[in-house]
């Protein structure tokens, strides 16, 4: 959550002009020549709506906005999927090619107060233009301005605040925080910076910014620790004073005092051993695609809490800030990850991919830095970590995440078990396994494969140099078609799925080598089209414990019984 008392800030969400252009030429696009034929809400995925369902192509949005003459501004986009070019007053200001990561567009000052924002988007797969998105990813990738848009009016002259990052220090129980303030605009040699915690008085400091940054060691006056049981949040408002001492800009951020760390094979939250119990969750609902309403997010979290969960892996992309806000408020722990799914050599040879991936990592960490719910950063799910060709991107990504945020843990979900080359790069070794589901052709008792595999993986990880790291089952699951019962209790029945998940939870939580489990998946979700989904009934990934409309399957009670008991 961010807020401003001094800086004029406005949400641009609402109805925008819209036109679906289909197979338009992006190079020759001229914003002045568009005829707008429709109006659509922002945020929304246009192809999740019945009138554009399943359509792929270019589309254009328009919205007028006002900035006092002579003031620069900044537009904050929560996410535009998959590719976008943003124009203000006909001038292209930014291209962006990761459909789930937040980005900013700096808008130069103008003598005219009335401005025009045009956003060209495209949801066609095109490896050259948008290599972070590929058609074979096992979740449907939509198009449109799928998350909120905000307008910041910045001071006409002098500096402004770009970002505030609060990191709890080792003295977090006494309120110790390290605060990094990043500044933009024209920077004088010295600036007057104010800090106020939780609506209290402002403490003013004269500071000398170094490379546009100030790092302060501060103390929260009435500190209360954030925990899962007591998710207490604090607010820090940073302000800037102009030479006359008048407040010129401000930015308030919400954060929590807590500490996540590993101690040998244990995960620890605030010094106490932590066992993660939870789900992988896509941001998805059949009526809204990737723009799940806040109320649905709340319902999802409450259902998971009812089952005894404390953990969510936000698969497979940066999360909606509204969802993270709710996790902060309700005391859930989150793994947030950069967009990535099963890529191979071709992707890792692309320079455009490397640049876009690195940019998206920075955008994710920057946007989510202050959420106490986030305990680990993940990247490149099941992406070629059994091959040398992935070494460079794995090493670089782990190093980048540690540089951007040394206070959290780093992980990457692997499906390669004995073949994985990069487990050593992670703080937490995370494995995706599907014993008793994939690859069990010919097995007489596939459910018996589950415990054996869970135990074998732990032994193998220990024997191969990772005996000192926490080990997590980051995915495990089986499909269950809602309402499908059969005397055989075989694959795809609710009974098979319920028994499967019971055994998966019991085997993992019953093996003290593991620090937790994230089941695949919370709800049924739409997956790829275009023939990729022949093994996915209904073109859905049906491994949800609840349906896409959140009706509980038999597995719900089975998981709840284990999670609540353990
Ligand atoms: C993988 C992948 C998931 C999903 C799952 C499945 O492990 O990470 O996104 O595709 O398999 O259902 O097969």
C-alpha cells in the first residue's frame, strides 16, 4: 500500500475508450488515426470478457488526464499484458514486454494541462517482440490493462521521492529499520527529509543524497512485531521540504517488523521454526480472467485459512498489489516470483529475453519490497535447470535478487530432482513433483508412489550437497473433475484426488526434512488454447482443490484434516 498526503495522486481506473484492432501493424501505428468503437473498464483483460473472448491481436485504449501546466508527471501501470507501447499527446514514451510486472512512465511537463494517454497493447505471441510470454505456458495469457493505473503529479522544480524501501534490521523487535529513499528530479546538494511513523510527528533531517539515494537508520517509536497470528502493520511517511521549508512531496508506505531466515534445514520467522502449509495460486476467475476482484481474493484467502494454510506461492508471475496487501493484513506468507515457465535453450539465448527478464525482476522487487507477507523471491519455474545453458541466467538472477533485497530468501521451483544443476544457488531448495500422476503408466498402485518419492527426494538432496538447506515441496497434485465419481476411484475422480492430496500432505509434513508444502493448485484454472491443451479436459488445469467458481471438491476436507492436525 502506498499513499500521498501532499503529492497530487489520482487513480485512472474506470471506463476508457477502446478499440480492438486485431492483426494491426504495430510499426505503422498512428494514435491520431484510431477510431474508438467501444468503452472498456480498466483494469480488465479484454479477452476475458464475452465480447472479445479468445481474441488475439492489437487493441488500443485512450484516456484523457489533467496535469497542471509546467509539472512533470508519472504514470504507474500495475500490469499491461502482454506487450504495450504508451503514448502521451501522440508521443511514444515507453514500450514494455512483460505482461505481469508493474512499470512506470515518466511524462514530461507541458504548457497544456489537458493531456491524452493512449495505450497500444498486443496479446499475440511473438518470440522476437515479447519473449517472456510463450504459448506453451500452462495458464491462459490474456491481453489488456489488467491492473490499476495511477497518475502522480510531480513538483515543477526540484526533487521528488521515487521510492521508499523499509527493511527491518536485526533490532526489528525494538523498531530498528533501514530506510532507503530514492529521489528523482533535480537534486540539490543537501535536502530536507522528513520521516513520520504511524501518523505521529515528523522528524526532519538534513541529508546529502549519494547517487540519488539516501539510506537512514531509523526506529519505529511504538514497535509491534508482524506475525501470522498478529499481522500488525506500521506506516512510514517520508516527505521532502523545499528551500522555504514547505512540504513539496511525500510518499507513505506500509511495512511490517518481522524477520525471515534459515537456520540449517529450518525456516524461521521471527526466530521461530516455520512449517509452510499452503497452495500455489494463479490470479484467476472465469468471469474476470486475471483481474480477480478484491472480494474474491479475500474469499480465496479465507478458504485457505479454513483449510489450515499459512502460505501461498504466487505462481508464476509478479502478484497484484491488492492481493499482497490482503496477505499482509491477514497474516499469510507469500512466495512471489518473476514470470517464467518451463523455458529452454532458445529462450536463454535471446538477448531481448535477458533484458526483459532482468527488468521485470527489478520491477517486481521494487513494487513489492515493503510487503511483510513476502518471505521469498522465486524465478524461472521448471526452466531448464538440468542444463548448462541455463547456468548464466540462473546465477545472474539469484545474484540480482540478493542485490535488490538481501533481507529475503531466494528460490526457484525445479522439476529435475537428481538432474538439477543449480539447487546450490537457492536459500530454499524447492521441488515440483507429481508421483502418482505424471509418468506412472503401468504402476499398479500409483498412490503408493507418493510417499516413496517424497522420501527419496529428501535423501537425494542431502546426498548432493544441499543437506544444509531447507527443502520445500513447491508443487504436487492430481486432477479431479468436479462431480466425477466412479467405482474405480481412478484418475480424475474426486476420490483419487482427495486421497492423493491427503497422502502428499501426510508424507511431506511427516518427513522432518521438509519445511513445508505448496499443493498444486488452489482452484481450477483456464490453460493454454491452440491445441496445447489436449491433455487438459475443458482446456482447464483441473488440479484445483476447489473449482474455478470455488466449489470445494472432496479434496478440500482431506487437505483440511491434515493441515489442521499437523
Ligand atoms: C508444472 C507447472 C505448473 C503446472 C503443473 C501441472 O509443475 O509448474 O504450472 O503446469 O506442472 O499441472 O502439470
